[in-house]
């Protein structure tokens, strides 16, 4: 950077943040000056993409979390076609496999040692990973959870398989399904804590 392009300006920064930036710069064999200027450039670059830097980081976290959770990227249309083929060939086996995958997925949260609401973390991650569904909502009322999923792109087979995946995950968290309405692109599930029905004690 040319000297003529450098303008000195004072910024008020929290001491703990400044100390952490100093450590990061040292780890990267850089200087605070270089690291802070790189940060400013990233803010500008993300703004030109119509994203906030915070959103860029959050989106990256979603990808990393999905990767360690066993997800892989694939063509959406191909994924639907493969799901439909499996569902048409052996409906029972396909539903069982997706159910068991839901149990496996939820197990990561129930056994990870997370103390700050594993269910909330599961719910947030599933919503983030399922970007092919415009609506994926979990509404908690006492011991009951209402789950609504809507996507005009879902095929019939994929809809039923994904519903089975969610049911498996919810059973791992100790819920049983008391009501379900499933049709192409639409999943409506009502689940309640095991040992209860319709939310009663």
C-alpha cells in the first residue's frame, strides 16, 4: 500500500477484541494493520455482493456445520429423482431408511454434550440446511410441537421420505407423532412428548 494512500484515523475498539486481533495477526504472521485493512476490504466486498459481512460468515458456518453433520451437496432435481425411484421401488424400506437417518442426525445433538438446548440447535440447523423449502417451522406449545414444511419443488416421494426423516429425528428427542397430514410439497406434523397425548398430562 502506497504511503499516499494511508490516512491515520483513531477508532475506539473493545480491548478484548483488539487483543484477540493481535493474537490472530501473530498466528497468521501478519500485522494488526494488515489484518484490519483486510477486514475493511471484506466489508466492502460483501457490500458489493449485497450481503453483510455477518451474513457471509453465518452462511459459511452453515456449510461447515452441514459438512460435519454428514451432508453433501448435490443437484436438487437429481436428488428428487433418486428419492422417487427408491420410494417407488420399495416404499417401506425407503421410509425406514429415511426414518433411521433422522434418528442418526438427531443423535448428533443428543449426545454432543451441548448444554444450551440441543433441540433448538437441531431445529436451527435443519432449517438452515433445508434451503429448498421456503417454509420449515417448528412451533412449540408446552409439550407439543407443530412442524410445517412447504415446498412447491418437492416431489411426492421426496415429501413422504423427508417427513419420515423428521419423524425419526423427533422420536430421538422423545416425541411421538399424534397427527400428520402429508401431500406433495406439504408436511404437517403434530408431535408430543412420549407418554402424553394431545398435550395432556
